[in-house]
């Protein structure tokens, strides 16, 4: 399969020169894939794929309508076997293109760093420190800020990861081979590398793209842990090393990892206390196994003799405590100490996880009581080495290991618990009824619920009666709280720290979780004026819909006004996490309104907590892969947060296939982690406390009102829209893709309200409409400028130039529209049985599409998409000719499948095409 090398019209000669290594890599990988197809599938299949490729390139890049017509006819005439072969070819090519682009990204950054050592790139720590210095912020102030900061990416298992781990591993091997080519010079070495690449691509071709069964929660846990082994365990300590070098001192450990997998029960009946326990044990095993491997290497390296360099008294005592009396090491105290540490770590691994160390310990040791005790021993070694001219030995392995233990502890990542508020109400209703306290708790009004819950929080008596049998659902909920208590005792308090309440709509939703904590031993003491109660888990509301976001500040203000609540939070650590939902608010009110209400809610909450000294607000951003679910570049997103809302405190989700695209490659992963770290520093220390121009805020409010009206008119008020959506997208077929353990809908209905935001966005991405990322904005601007076009357009242009929030919205919308394709979307509309309905709705979508594109042109001055992001523009230009055939093939196969052609290969072709389109677009879920 040959990659096209035609010159993109939007690329100049300099850009082409920079991209030449990328073009050569894509050409190489495509040629190898083509050779494999020819060899294994036959010349006829290879020629068919090549013909489709040439027609698609002519159609996409040269606007050759005849080629487009021929392409459509050719795809419609494929047999099911041919369709599967073509879908596989173009899907694998998309995956290989991603590998080449990731490699080129690393390559270009390395070249830039060499050529512009004095001018670091945006998003790097070096550039952040440069900007801070220009603003007069010295290292002392930076270090002080970091001493109370908390930045945490949180991995979730939302069902948009379409790739199997077997293929991810093969792709990582290909990426490593591609990276090695840059340093090869001899023809024999290059030939060997090419042969190895061919072997790995053959492995990919002979590995099925699709899963035979739905992912289990345990599968998702294992998938997430693979990123720790490839990236996080080494990349994060390296970043701390860079940061410490720039600071000229050791920074506080402010950057941590979080995880939802195994603890997120909302809408997933497959998550319970057993998955929570499994997640924490496997996380602990991953961390401890890494430490054991590093300590083993450390023991081999620290061969210093006390005869030559000596050691500190503390190190001598640590060596003595190891119990190592081997005469071969009697003058090697560092090795003796390392052997003792290894023995204790091996014992810790057995105690916490029931597994054995990869290499058997030479001695028996006592388990460490906690990670602080391990840190104590490692620091003894580090101090002794540094005091005796062994600093280089510390910096190479020991200091990164110390950083790893500080960050990951014995738990690896903090596991969040999450459940819907209605399940808490249901659980408490049964406890209250069975104990005779309240027969019908759900029937109480909000004031009555609050009064009852506060009274019970202030009493010492338990609600749970040991001699009563409770329903299976209630027993399961209580078991999670009880398991959390046990797991915290075993793995440490940071193992489980947050309890997320989905669908938080009232103050009682928060009080219910406090009462459940009290019942299961996670809240110690009674709550009320003058009490000394402490809660183990931070009660973290999740505000999801537009109405919820608007009510977030009033709910939190009312919660903190209750007697004893503010004092309880202060005694429990003085931290208040609040999660803001991007996905459901977008599905509820559209892209612009969702983003605006998130801005307003963040600002209001920050102002409220600024009035409460001693309590730190930490906003948790529930961002997805697509722009419609809060996706887009994380660096710009953090810098665009409202003034005063970051303050060194931020958590954000990393979801679905975004995790693999960001973190599967260690170098790319390190870059993305650095972006988060840099953006948090800049947003905290450079963000102006001054609010934007009031005219900007008024304009955004007006745009939001009109945008939401246009969006809801289409999605919720247009008769037949639901039928259109289910017919004109592959939403029904996506359910068969086995891409997650979680059901696609909250309830067994076809209502848009009940559909999860993830498959909603995923489906629109597949059909190339990308509706959740732009719809409503064109109408909003048209309405806003109607009365005074020139002055109001000038205001919008000023907002784009001066207001990061608005500029980021337009930038993300520009990217979404660049990945959309009206001609392909129109073909999906042909799948709708009622073509009159399809005509009405697609005409409305297309009209809004045109309005939005014209609006972007009027505000930004750019008539072409991605004019300010030429790298992404070139990427899209390279890959779209290879995505378009997959879309057309998918449409034809869906038509056959829905018409009753039940050949298994038809369904397999559909699912493979979904995989390929997702890979080609990258941020689809």
C-alpha cells in the first residue's frame, strides 16, 4: 500500500522540507504493508486496495467528482470478503500513520531544542520558567507555590478505546524501530531494521483488530496499568528532575496520578467491591515490582567499598539491620543495605498483594509499614553517597526512585469512588426503613431530608442492623464503603481519597454520602457544632447538566452553611474537590453553552471558596477525547481557565483512546505530562486576577442563550430527530464493538437524554458531522450581530484576540470542523429510511454548518481551516484520503446489514471500519 506524496496546497516548501522525514516514514510503512497484503492476500486484493486509494486521493485532494463517483460504485460492488480486506488495509494504514506522526513529533522537538536552545517551545517547563522570569517571578516563589499544589491526570475507562492491547504492544515495537532508524547509517543495519519492521507489521496484519468479547473491568484495569510500566513510572520522576534543576532545589511532590478504573460504579453494574480490591492490589503490585527492579539494579551498581570511601553511621546501621553476613560483601555496606531493602520490599509485596518478587530475595525481611519507611531508607543511602562524592550515583537511579516512591507510594494511583446520587438515596432509604427511622425517605422534601440527615450525622447510633438481611443492591453499595475502609488501612490513605457523586442536584446528595461514610467507619465522630468529626473521603459533587452547573455554587454555599460542615472539612484536611462534567452538559445544551456555563460555574465557585480561608478548592475537569466532551489541547485548555480557578489545584480526566494516543509512546507521554505541569504553573502564577472586559462576558452570555436555543431546537424539539440520529450514525453498530465494560445507555430506551455522552459523541465523529463540537454557534453569532453587525463583529474579534477562553473555543471549533466532511456526512443521511425526514434534518445541519464556518471566517479572518495550526492541517491532508474510503465502505456495509444481509463478514467489516476511522481521526470519543 503506497502513501501518496502529492504536495498539499496548504504547505510551503519549508514546511515540506520539515515534513520530508515523516513522508518517508509513511511511505516506508505503507510500502511494507502493501507488500504484506500482496504476499498474504494476493495480487487481486492488493490491486483493489491500490485502486481505491488512488481514487480517494484524486477525489479528496483534486476535487475530482468523477473519481468520487467511481469510488462509490467500486465500494458498493465489493463482496463481504473484499470489504473486510479493504477495511483492514485502510485501518492498519491509519494506525501506521499515527506511529509515523508521533515519531515525527518527537523528532521535530529534538531538532527544535538543538537549534533553538535559547528559545524553548511553548508548553515546555523551560518556556514556563522563561515566562515566569519575565514576569518577575523567582524560583523561591515558584517553589512556594508548588509546596501546596496538586496536579493530577486521572485515567478512566470510558468506552472509546477501540484498540486491543496486543496491537498497542505491536505498535510500540514499531515506534521503537522507527525511532532507531534515525540513528542508523550502515546499509546492513538499515536492512535489518527494515526486516524487523516488516516482521512487526506482519504481526499486526495477522492479529485481529476486534475483540471477541466485551472488555471486563479487570481487562480495563490491566490496560491502564500498562501505561504506568511504559511511561508514568519513569517519565514523572524524570520531569521532577528537570523541574528541580530549573528551581535549583528539590520541589514538593505535587504531581500525582489518579484512576477511576475499578472504582467507578456509576452506570456500570460490573464494578463492585471485588473490582476495587483487584484494582488496588494490581496497582500496588505494579508499583512494588517496579521498586524491586530498581533496587536490584541499585544493589548491582552500589559496589563502593568502605575501605575506599566509607559511609555514614546511619548507612552502617541500615546495612547491619539487613542481616547480610556474606563475606563477599562485608566491606560493601551500600550493597548490604540494598539487599535488606529488597528483602523488605519483597515481604511488603507478599503482604499487600499475595504475590512473589520477580527475583527471590536473598534474605528474609519485615514488610515496610508504609512507603514513608521505604523513603527513609532510600534517603539514608542518598545522603551518605552525596556526602562522599557519590552524587552522580544518586542522580542516575536513586533520586528518580525516591521521586517515584513519593509520587506512587504503595498504591500507585489514587482510586476514586463514583456512584450516582439516586443509588445513595436508594441505599439509605432501605437502611432508614429497616431501622424504623423513616418509612419513606425518598418521599420527603429537600428540607426534611436535610434535617433528618443532619440529625443522624449528629447521633452515635448506627442505622445498619447486623441481624437484618438487606437487598443485593444495598449490600453491594455498603460493601464498597466497607472495602474502601479496609483498602485505605492496607495501602495507605492516599489509595482512596475522593468520593464522586454523579448527578448532584441537591444538598442532601452530599449529606447522604457523609452518612454512609459514618455507617461504614469512614467518618469518625459525630457532625455538628463543636464536634471533632473527621471524614476519610472528600465528598466531591459532580455537576453535569446545564441546570446542575448553574446550581453548583448555590448548592455548595447551602452545604457549607449547614452546622458543622465547614468545620468538618477543615478538620478532614481542608480540601474540597468539585467535579465539572463536560460531556453531559454538552449533550444537554450544546458546545458553546456547555463551555460558557463551565466558565461561569468555575468562577462562582472560586469566588465562594475565596471567602473561606483554610479550605482549598480543587476543580476536577471531566474532559473527554472530543471537543464536544471537553477535549482539545490540554495546555491551552488549562491556560483558558477563568482567572483564580486553578491556583495550583487541578484534576482532569484522560479518557478512552486519548490515553493511548498520549501515553503509549514514552516520549510522547513525557511531553504530554510536561504540558500539564507547565500549564498548571503558568495558569497559577501568570493568570491575571482581573476579570475579562464586562462587554466580553455580556457577549458570551448572549451567544450562549442563542446557541443553546438553536441546539435544543434541533436535538430535542425537532420531530423525528432521535430516529434520524439512530439511522444516520453507526450508534447501533458501535454497541457491538466490545470497547468497554460499561453499557452505552443508562436506561434501555432510545431517548437522547438517556444515551451516554460518549457514544453520542463517538457516533457523530464516525459519521463526520462532529455535531457536538460546533452546532449552534453560527446561529448564535448571526443573532448577536443582527442589530449592529460591524461593531459587534469588532467586539467578537477583540474577544478572540484578547480573551484566552474565547480564543480556545474558536480554536477547538476550528479543529472539529477541519475533521468534519459534509460530503461524507450527506451519505450517512442516505441511511435514513424516511428520506423526507433525512432531508429536513440534514438541511438544518448543513445550514448551521455553513453559518458556523462563515462566522469563524468573519471573526478570525481565516477562510481555511487550521490556518494557525499548519502541522495539524498537513496531518489531516495526509490522512483523510485514507479515512474517506473507510467511511464510504462503512455506509455501504451498514446499509447491507440493516437490510438483513447477516453475513458475519459484513458485520466484521463495519466494526473494522469503525476502528479505522477512530484511529484516523484520533480524538473521537
